[in-house]
């Protein structure tokens, strides 16, 4: 189980450079809709630690990621919080949490329905009673329309980056071909590396059914970081699930 083709390897530093930093503030604001300063939070799929930097100013934070390279960068930003290399389908922390987060469509990197169900069960298991599981996933619209003919290009003096997306082998799935050339300092050479990522989502009713199977029964789904109701063209669904 876990993420497909998603150890990130050399991509971690490029990811950190190119990720839209404004989104971290929006995820932070979304957590603040239900968070209290005394809360202990487990951030799954923390990446390079930008959200953890914000969260630890208000909350008691634990953070984890499957990628050792992501965690290495995160440790440079948030040395004061516990970091774990961990699969969201097997949460190995000996405590419970009032809030668990899993953002940036990280659940979409799980390989199949069984893995998603397992991730939900694990989140439920380590949540306190009265706690909240917050996550987002790509909508089916995003997979079928939003990523249609998607190409992203970036170039500066140090980095040349190309991201192309194609339909995947399963319904509501997509495959990303990523090529990056990164300048090697102290000379004029560029190192090229390639990554291949797969993402998959499911109908909204499926997510809700699997959450209920895991034990969640108070489930709210919104758009735009909790600020809007979902529509047929919502690109990302935000889930707030309470353990009672």
C-alpha cells in the first residue's frame, strides 16, 4: 500500500520550489475552522513542511510523510516538531489526535479502493472521540476535464520543468509525466531526472460510503477550502469527518 511511484526522490526540492505557497495558508485557515489552540494534530503527507510551519504556531503538531527526501527538507523548516516516515495506511504513532489532516490530494496517490479504505480506518483508529479527520481529493470532474490535455512548464536560470498529464488506465485516474533539468552548482551542467506519477479518485458517494464503513457518520463535503458548496465542476472536494 502507499503512494504509487511517489517516493519523490530528487523531485522533493523542485516540488518545494514550485508548489503554490498560498495554498498552505488556505489549508491552515481550513483547519482553523474547527481547531482549538490546545489541539494535537497529526499531519499526514506533510511534504516539505510548509503547512506544519503554520500549524505549529497554534497547535501541538506531529507530521509524517512516506518520502524520506520530503522529510529531510521538512526537518530544516520545523526542527521542533516530531517527524515520522510513515504510510498513511499504517499509522505507527503511539497516541491519539484531535485532528488528522491529509491535504494536497495525497489520498489520490493510493493505488486502489482497498488502500483508501485502509487509510480511512487508520485515521479513525488514532482519532480521539470527538476528533476530526480533514482531507481533500480531486473530484471526478478534475480527473476527466481539469486534467484534459494538461501541460505545465516552468523555466528559470536553475530549473527547467515540464509536467504533462494523460488519462490513466482506470476510471477517474490520471498519469503525470514529469521531466526536470536542475542546474548543478559550481559548473554549467544541468542534471535531468524524470518521474512518473499516478493519481486516482472515486465518485463522491464512494468516499462517503467508505468513511461510514470506517466509523465516521458526521461527514461534511465542501469546495474552496470549506468556503463554498460543491458543484458539478468543483475541482477538489474537502472532507470534514467527525468521530463520535
